[in-house]
C-alpha cells in the first residue's frame, strides 16, 4: 500500500474584473459601437453579453487592422467605438494603429485580451513571450495603455476613453484576466 500524498494547500483566490462592470463603464463613456473579433479571454464575460445588449451595435470583422480603420472612420462623425481583440491581433495591427491612430491622430480605443497570460502573474512575468512583449512594445511606440485585471480596474475606463477622444489618440486596455460573466 502506498502512502497518501499530502493535501496541497488551496490556491489563493484571484479576483477577476466583472464583465457587466466593464460593459456599464463602456456605456458611461458613451460607447455604442463595438467592433470585434472573438477572443478567448473576453468572449464569455464581454463579447457574448455585448452581442445581446440592445445598447450596442456589434460589428464582427475578419482582421484586426480592419477594425482600426472602422473605429477611426467612426470617430469622424463623433461615434465612439471600441475594438475588441486579443494581443496577437494587436501586434498584427501595429502599423495600422501607428498610421491611423498616431499619424492621423484618431482615437482608436481597444480592449485587448492577453491570451495565455497566467492570472496570478504580472504580464511582464508571463511565461508567454507574446504576452511579455505587449507592454514594452506599446511603451516604445508611445501608446497609452492601462490594465484591466482587478475588479477595481474597471473604474478608470470612462476617464481613459474620454482622454483618448479629447486628445485624439489611441488607448489600449490590456485585459489580463477573463472578465466574469454576469
């Protein structure tokens, strides 16, 4: 007979942001248009509830850089939009963000799921190379970004969106923990 393995201590509880909280903050910021590609980090807690919410018009796209163009074009008529994608699409769209958001000075606001990021780690400490490089690349490009990891992080969403539109500059929300579905 073998010896029973010692029981492992419970993993610490890791708080996740609220999907409904993010949605209400987007509404508070005057967002009515969501341009999106499915993202495993945000689909359950954000994209699916948004797709059923009559306060939003959801435009599904095939490529992330199309979303950058669409959101930039919407800003010309005063429509506030958010582009949802994961970090692989963000990295693929950097040239469009540079041209449309920075060179043309248009307010492209993005919700970016950090696919592969461990919930208990800071993005810079992730085992995923694709997660670790996001913040340094955004910093090198001078692109404004902020985290959405903890439940309290959702409170800064309206102010960051307001600043992006007031300054006519991009802002990227980096979602490192899947938002909890309501």
